[in-house]
C-alpha cells in the first residue's frame, strides 16, 4: 500500500497482531509519511484559525454592517452560512497547502532519507500527537458526513478539544480512547536497529547451507 502499511497499522491500531515494535520502526516511505503529517497539521491549524478565529470575527463584522431597516427573518441565517462557508474554505486551503509546505521544508533543509525516517519515527512515537491526529480525523469525518467541509471544521475542533482534555485529564485519571498498544518501554530506540536486524537476517538466509540446499 505505497509503503504505508506499517504507518497504517500504527495509526489505526486496528490490527493488534501487526502493531509490533518492529513494524512501528519500519518506515518504507518516509517522505510520503511526512506529507501526510503535513496535511494533518495544516488541516488542524486551518480549522482552528477558520472556525475559532476568522469565523466569529467575520460574523461580528457582517452583523455590524446590517442596517436595521433591511433585517429579515433570514438575515442572521445568511450571515451564519457565509461564515461557515468561509471556515470550510480555510480547511480546503489547509489541506491543499499541507503537502506544498512539507515539500518546501524537505528541500530547504536538504533532508536525507535517514533524517526523514527519524522524523517519522518520532511522530509515530508521539502518543499525544497521535491522539490529537486520530481524534481530529474521526471527529472531522463525522462532521464532514454532517455538513461536508463546513462541518468537518467543527468536527476537527471538537477532536482537538477532546485530545487536549485527554492530555490533561483522561490520560492520567480515566480510560483513554485511541491509545497505543505498544508501550514506550517496548519501542525500539531507532529505525536503524530494525534495518540492521533485517539485513543481518537476509545475510544469514543467503549464506545458510540449509537454506540453499532446500532451494
């Protein structure tokens, strides 16, 4: 799956037997993973800015422009819809800009594949960040089903609110959702360790007399 199988196992946590420390540290498409990460971050930032900052400011602005003589029963509904459309456009812009910004960052920093792998591994091991992204995705999809991109903004913001609550309260005093099956003390320290183990195993197979005799 475009080299993203291990990323999906870790992010979704759907397949517990495949969510292993080795798969967690196996990163086959680091630059693609970084682009996915960039989309998540841009979408989350755009949702916060569009839904919680620009939306209320624009609504106040439009309300102040209304002349009392022209007010109709639908005036404030029209204003609300305009503001919701605007927040949806912010989300679309964030999704569109995410890969572009990520690509620019990779080029400006001359990031090597090994550096990209280490970056992705830190993202995979960032429990709070994963809860944030998972919550934003799930709630955003629910919001999208409700009101397309306008609703997705509300859903993402609700997901971000939950992830903040999770980090402050739920993680320590409750039963967390979207938790990782691999605990921090079970994780492999670097991605190179998995690659070295794989290369040693391949070398053993290629030089094994028993293996060669069975071919």
